[in-house]
């Protein structure tokens, strides 16, 4: 099974919200996913909350052969790690 890391659209008209998922390459855009890896909110005011992913899981999927789409590859460069965000929800540095 060939796995891709790509976007799945949520939200409403003029207020799109995207989830970053690992999916079988044959499934439709909004079809069944293998694992949810994060999200992309293009309208978020805080740049740190715009792209949030679980970087450990993304690295795992890439290591086992998953290919990110061109759009997801670009988003991963600016992504915030959800593991770090969960450990520090208020955004306060120690």
C-alpha cells in the first residue's frame, strides 16, 4: 500500500480548515485516513498556530516510505510541533 501525507478539507465556504493526514494514495481527498498528523488553519492570527503537526509521527511515516504532497512538504517546513505545544499549552518559555 502506497501511503501519502496530504490535506483533507474541513470548514465551510470561505473558511477552510485542513487536516494533515496519512492516507492510502487511492483514497479520495476527503476519504478514509490511516492517521491524523496535524492541521493547517490558513486564517489563524497566530503564526505558531497556523500549521501544527506531530513531528515524531510525520518522521515515522516518511521513514516507512510515505510521500508528502508538494503542499504538505512546504507546510512542514514552517510547522509547529504538537508535542511541544501540548507540553507547554500557554506558550510560556521556562
